[in-house]
């Protein structure tokens, strides 16, 4: 969701100042109406579910090696990298502990719902595999991401695992399933992918901006909102380094798998390295509801998403050439035909 990324990032930076925060305080979601926020989050997941085209994913589901590879770079590699790097960054003073936790939370998020798939398609990558991995990681992330966060934060976590799971079941998983089921109604899928695509995207953007606004307005009234400019610059450098290492590791590893075509490498590169804003914001907000550190946990994601959109868009032309220049694989030789009857040996 490129528009959502830009809008949410703009909202985050704008609302970091007190004047803009006061001006936005009349907003509905930013007004502190917790019940309304829960309905808005559920609506966001429902919209995402309606937009997931499940029917065309059957063929892609059979490519187990590619799917397993991609999911490992969504949940395993970045989480392991963050688990090792974040304590070192915090102990060195490069990032503060709250933002360090936000970095781990970012690493544990699923891939993007829309932008990664769109970039894969633009670069002539494996589109069906991108769709499948987007769907699979976001459904798994509803439960896997909070579990990874709780395991990492441990005693420092304000998350009650049982309460968080039950809230996510009602506010995330059920709306997604209902949205996916709604696509089965005749005519709904066509309209969701056609005339209703832009209106629902704009509605999602508004909800995302509302969630960011509420979080940063709350931060303005607490010590959690006092983000040091130097630490923010440090955070940006860490996020860029994380992106380079993540994308570089995926490309090198995928390129070395002999059974992967170049279009598979492109799909794995985009889907394995992207982190979702559309699912991530409501997931984090629901998981850490009432936590005064919520804005610090959101900041890495809010900054990272526009960065990944920019870098991914710049990579499209090079990756398209990479796919186009793939050497043709030789066809296996035709089997020899042996005549077993009707032939005579010349005398």
C-alpha cells in the first residue's frame, strides 16, 4: 500500500510536533474512543481479507521449496538478526531500549499485503508465489508475531499472551476470514478487484492515519513521546542497514538455489524482505493496547515502510532486466524410440 505508507509516515512526522497534534486532536479515531478504534482495526483486517485473491493460489501452493524459503526470510532470518543485533545496539547507546524493542517488533512482522506483490509483478517476478506468501505470512503473523514478541521481551513485556491471542482472534483473524469468505459471494471478488479497489484502499489509508495519529497524540501527553532527534537519526541508519542486509541475504541465498528461476528470486526478494504497515499497525496497537511505550514500538515500522517502498521501486528496472536476461534452460533430450516389432535384420 504505497499511499498508506506515505500517508502514515507523513502523519507520524507531522504529529510529532505539538501544534499539529493539537490540530488533529478533533479526529474521531484520535479522540480516545477505544471502542471505535477496535471496530476500525477490525474493519481494516476485513478489507484486507476481501482483497486477498485466494482462488488463483492453488498452483503456487505446490512450490513448497520456494514458499518455505520465502517464509523463512519473513519470520526466521530477520528475527534472528534482530535478536542478536538489538541488544548490542542498545548496550552501545546507538538506540534507546524502547526503540530497540520496536526494531525487534518490526523484524517479527509478516510481509506486505499489497506493495510487495505489486513490485513483484512490475519486475516480472513470480506473481502467484508472491500472492500466496503474502496471504500465508499475514494469516500466520496474526498469532506468530505476538508470540515472537512475547518470547523476546519476556519479563519486560506488558503483553498477556492469552489476552493478546483472544483479542487478535476477534479483532484480526475473524475479520480476515470473514473478508475472504465474502469474496466467495458472486460478484464480490470482481468488484473488490475492480471498482471498489481504490475506495477501499482510501478507507484503509484513513484508518491507518487514525491509528498513527492516536498513538502519537498519546505520546505527546507522556514521556514516551520525547523522541530525541539524534536517536531518530541513529534509528534511520539502523533501518537502512537492516534493509540492505536483509535484501542482500535473500538475493544471494535465492540465487544459489539451482531450482529457482530468476522470477522466483524476485518474488522471494520482495516478499521475504517487506514488512507490513497495513497489518503491522493494528497488530502492534492491539497487542500493546494501553502500553505507554506504544509510539516507540510503532516508530521503526512507520519510518521503515516508506523506505522500503522507495528502495523497492528503484530496484524494479534492474530486476526486470535480471529476469529478461535469464539464460534459457536446455530442454531434456527426447527419449530414443526403440522398434521392438515389425522390423527385420537385413541379411
